[in-house]
C-alpha cells in the first residue's frame, strides 16, 4: 500500500527527487504522534505540580496534618485538659505516644489541638488577606493615577508598622487571645497581597479583552471581577500559600513569648514555652514534638508555595 501511494505521488509530481519524498502513511503516523489533546491552564499546572516531588511531599504532609488535627484527639485515649500529677514528665511509650508534661497531660493530644489552632490562624489570616488585599489592590491598579498613588502611600505606611507593636496595642484594647492574634495579623497582613494584585492588574488592564469590555460600557466592578481577577489567580494562590506559614509562625512566636494563646489552651508556642525551662532536666520530648511540627509545617507550606509558583507560571508552559 505504501509503495502504491509512493508511485501515485511520483506520477502527480514527477520533478520531486526521491530523497524528498515522504510516504503518506508515514506522514500520517508522525502527525498523529505529534498531535496531543489540548490542556487547560489549570490542568496543565496541576500535572506540572504533580511532577514536583518536593512540593507533592509537602502537600501530602499537610493533608495528613489536617487529618491529625481533626481526628487526632478522637483516636487518643487521653483528654487534652486532664491533669494527673502521678504521670508527670513520662517519656514516650505505648500508653503516651509523645510522653506527658509537668502536669501529666498527654503531649500527643495537646499537639493535635495545637495543630487545630495553628491551621485555623493560618487559614483565617490568609482568607482575610485575600478578601482585603484583592479588592484594595485591584481597585488601585485598575484606577491608576492619583487614586493609585494615594492608596499605595497608605499601604506603605501600614507596611512600615511592626506587627509586634500592633499586637501589643491590640492586646491592651482587647486582651490576649486568639482574636487578638488574628486581628493583629490582619491589620497589616493584607499589604503584601494588595501590592501583588496591583502589579498584576497594572499589566493586564491594557490587554485587548479589557479594553473591549471598557468600549462596551462594562462597569468597573464587573471588569475587575470577570476579566482581571481570573487572570491574576496564579500569583494570588501562591501568595496565600506563603501567607499561611507566616501566620502560623507568628502565632507560635507570640504564644511563646506570652502574647498569644494563654494556658491552659494547647498551642505549639505555649507547649514550647512551657518545655523550654525543663529541657536541661532531660525532658526532651516536651520541646521536640511541638517544634518538630512547627518546622515541618513551615517547610511543607513553603515547598508547596514554590511548587505552585513554578506550576502556575505561564512562561514555563510547554
């Protein structure tokens, strides 16, 4: 069959040299091998994220951490608040998987509750940063001119405020606790998101499809919601992924120095602060497990954020 097709082509084009001739059957086979089904932006990004082994391992750890925070206290036979002085400072064993503290409380159960607090603070802070930062940065970037300059000067003022000072001021008004931490992180935390969204909007607002929407009289709110924000979701997702570990570390640090979660509530920072004074006594497990989970959680979110940044970068699409 291939020879017949070759002979037919020679009859049609007698001047074509033999070395230039490509059989039709072979051409069709190669074309079928080259043509692939088109992938959407998000599906292609997901497939490239799965190829990043480090980011994938971070995502798996965070999934297991969420399961531990939800179901850990349920599978533990010990209560988070029950105190038994006869069981104080016991090392890890089959009965107490992570050992006990100075009041005989189970460290494993308290670590699970600490994961709940840390993940809750991180997710709420990231959500607030998303809501405020996207709206503020989108309006500043789209309007431009004097409105943009005025809005960004206000952002620079907030950016220069140290969050520790904000925490102290909020604590004087409200008092220490979880609400104080979330409020203090939210006052200045959205600034980074707003600057990223503004930079993306400044680039996209001059594209043809945005100018066409303006020509047809589309409202500003609809242009931002339908045209600009969907095209900036990549950097927004990456920024949110990096905001969560920053909020988790801030909560642990503030609880460690006594400005955050207060005892007897379980928090990784509170547990590390209580264990620091007994580390020289040989009770290493009391400091080891909370600091281990803080480090692994920070590492997992950061490698996942780096993986998302590479996967969502349109310049790396093939």
